[in-house]
C-alpha cells in the first residue's frame, strides 16, 4: 500500500495496481506505483526519460510518453511488461530506446 497526500489535506491509501495490467493507457505514476522498488524508474532512466523525476508528464499514458520521446510505443510497452518477468533484456531496452521518426 502506498500513502499519498491530497491538496485538501489528509493521507489516503492507494493500492498499487496489479503488475499484469500494463497497457498503453497505463500512466507513468501507475507504473511507478506498480514497481515501488524502482524498477520502472530505472527503465525510464535507461530510456532517457525524466518522467520519474521531473513529474512534468506524471499522468501521461505510457504510449503517449513513448511517442513524445520519439520511441516505438510497442517496444516501450513490451519493455515495461517484461519488468514482471525479471526483465527487460538488453535487446528489449535497446529496442525501446531506439528513436523512430
């Protein structure tokens, strides 16, 4: 369980989503909550995304973040899904980090 604080005041408990539910519509903040030990943040760092740190696009869906960073959305989605299985592999990270037109 993750505790967050609202602007209105007070703590609220949020349960992290299940790992198997990573879709293109999964947001950056949801990914960070799914992997509280930092796996998603590390992958974002390997992709040269500052999302985990700047918070500028915190609620952006994963595929939209991939497009904004000129990465292949499908490769990015597969790399994040691989976190559940102890991945991603070096090849998956390379494919997700590759810039597309």
